[in-house]
C-alpha cells in the first residue's frame, strides 16, 4: 500500500531563502510545487532556477505548475486586497482545461510524497493556494499544514 500523502503550503513573503529552506526541511517536505503563474521574483533566491537549486541542496525536488497560477486579473485583485474577487476569478480559472489537467498532475505528484504548495503570500488566507489545498485535501482525504518560515 502506498503511504498517504502529506500536504503543506508555504509562502516566501517576509522570509529569507535560508529560513524558507529550514521550514521545508523541518516539515520533511520532499517536493515543492510552485503554483505561481510567473515563477519569477525580485527577491533573491525565489525565482524558479535559484529556488529549485537552493532546495535541491536540501534533497527537495521542485516542479512548476504554471497552469495552477492565478490569472493576471486575480493577481490584481489580490494586490488590491479584494480577496473575494481573487477567489471568484481563481475558481473560474480552475474550471479551464489547462488547470484541470494541472490539478490531475498535482494529485499524481502527491501520491506518497510530502508535497508543499508554494506561492508568495505569507498568510495562506490571502492566497489562491488555500483553494488548491482544500481541493487536494478533499481529493486525497488528507489534512494540510500551512508552514510559516521565520520572518526576516
């Protein structure tokens, strides 16, 4: 029997790469799934290549599922603090064929893994990864732990 998945989420806002990596390592995460539409960051160490390389040094894999990122209008709603609009826009996005395919890929990646969904926002309540985590919990009959790396 395959072991049950363990699901985590994490945001890197107000964190250093070292604190971020330490939080992943302490939780025993073995795969980070980046759910940003744009896996770039002005913060050193958090763009796609640098992030993947940094966590690889801790034995943690990296996958970017761009199709699970928030569309531009959703990101604009999030920046303006309109959480309701963000969630409506993101729910509509999840109904699209590319997002549905990425959700299936995500569910497959989670089997027997300690998987962590990654985005920018420190607090999951203001991020689309909350909706993804809820979907994963229902799909996999699993719980979720929201990691919070030490702030700088």
